[in-house]
């Protein structure tokens, strides 16, 4: 089931919940960010619906990378909404493409009050450039983090298609190696998929957007991504 909510900044957020779920039930919660295309929460619906069907609440907000701050305020507003919704409960944060670095950056550079997600998932992302949430590159964060943070790492799950052209898979391989070198729990899935396939989509040049796809690449990529998200949420695999 999908419902919409409007955030304080005016951006729309989709709330995916399991069909027939008890409205008062405490379900695992995932905040899922799209990539660099402005206000493209719809392209993540296939993945969000699959995860919700397994028993989670999935929050997918719009945000705009073309804002002067690169979308930071939009991303952090949706994070604040998710934190308020979950209270002291666990919250997994994930993102695709430009959203991947934004999500993972919350693990390698905690917020001002020290908050970090219970786990993060980076899907087809780069981690050697500044994250839009923190302003620093997750790879650089690892090199400068305090001993205390490295001593209490959180799980990082990465998914990257072997056929990805816009973002080379080496970005995730190098980041996974760096995390492992610092003693962080990390896993990397490498489906035979491309940049859009890992979110169950394909780029349609006619509409200049990613649309749902049932191609082999989208099936392989989607399966790997959903599995990583369910693992991060501590839910059984489908």
C-alpha cells in the first residue's frame, strides 16, 4: 500500500507499507533516497514495494540535487521525518546513485548529536566524492575517523552492477575494501546488471527517465538490491 505525505519543506514523500499491516505495529523502517534526477521518488517504487511486501515501512522522499546546497536540506528534512516517525527504534538509510553516498555518509560521519542509522545500504554509488548529507567523502571519513567510531562500526551493505557505465563498479569495490580494512562489517553484491537495473528499471530515452523493466538485468539487479535491503532490516529474504 502506498500513501503520500508532505514534508515541512513541501516535498512529497511516499510511504510504502505491507498490505493489511496493523497501523499501530512497530515495523522495521527504511528511508530510501533516489539519485541525482530532481524529484524522482517514483523510480524507486518497484524496489520499495518489494521491501514493503516483506514486512517493512519504506519512506521514499523527493529531493532536488539542483538546489544551491545540492539537496542537503531536502535530504536532512526527510531524515528528520523518518527519525521522528521511528522514535528510538532502528532506522535503516539507503540510497541509489547520488543517494548512495548521501546514505552511507551518515555512517562514516555521524550527525552533530552523534546519531547514526542502524545500518546503511549503498546502491550503485560513489564514495570518493562529498556526500550530499555531510559534505565529506565517505572514503575520506574512514581515513580521519576517530578510534571510537571505528571501534563501534555499523553494517554497510553495498550493491553494484557489473555492467554499470555511469558509475564504475570499482567505486564500490574500493570502498568495501577500505571499510574492511578498518574492521567494519561490509558486504558487496555484484549482480549482472547496469545502473538502472539495480532498481528494477531501464533508462527510456524517449521520456528521459528510468522506467520499470522486466529485463534480465533488472531482475538480477532488483533481486540483489532487495536482498541487501532486507538483510539490513533484519527481515527474511523473499
